[in-house]
């Protein structure tokens, strides 16, 4: 699970927890008011329950606010990515064609080409295996074949091979 997904579930979990606390404390207060006990419970108990309810409501509100902020940020990032993709569609298609042509030049099989593209996208070997319905060992061997046929030492060199000329030179 990605760090972002874990963060979202953590916030959702906290919101659910605060919501449950709010619900149960509210029910307890209502039951205390509707059915007063015979032993004349001190008012301090009711005051402490109201204090816990107030804190739980505040926590719930903060978690809901955080979730809304995350949703807004995610939607904004998706919108920005969509704009970037649209603005650079021709360039991205050209890069894709150049990568495929180079893979052909290296003599990669269809499976090795798929693995090569997924490596360039940054997927782990386990993610590649899961996506392709193979074992991690198979994905690892196909990745090694890509590196061997391309005369590159690994993922970093594979990425650099295609991206190095696209990035602006650093002026010192």
C-alpha cells in the first residue's frame, strides 16, 4: 500500500473512531438524562461526558476537514496531470514510439518489452508480476534479460537512457 493510501486510511480510520466515540457518548448522555439513576450520580460525571463528547466532535470535524482537503488536493493533482498529459500528448506519443523502436533494436521479446515499460514507469518487480499474472521470479528474469540485451546495468541506467536527453543541461 502506498504511503498516500496509508495516510488516507489512517485519517478515515481516525474519523470513524471519533464518529463512533461521538455516537456512543451521545447515547450515554441521552440515556443518563432519560433514565436517571437512583444513586444520584454526581453532575461531574455528566460534565466529563459532555467534555469527552466535545473533544470527540472536534476530532471528528478535524478529520472530516482533513479528508476534504486531501480530496481537493487529489482532484487538483489529477486535473494538473490531465492538463500536462494533454499539452504534451504529441511529445509523450513520440517518446513512446522511440522507446518501442529502441526495444525492438535491442531484440526484446513482447514480454520483455512489457516489463521494460513497467520498469520505466517505476513499478516494483512484485507489482509487475501481479499486473502481468506471473511470478516475481519471472518478472526478475525478464528484467535481467532487458538489462542484458540493452547492455545497461539496471533500472537507473534504463531510465537514464531514455530521459537523459530530455532533461535540460545543468549549467555550473
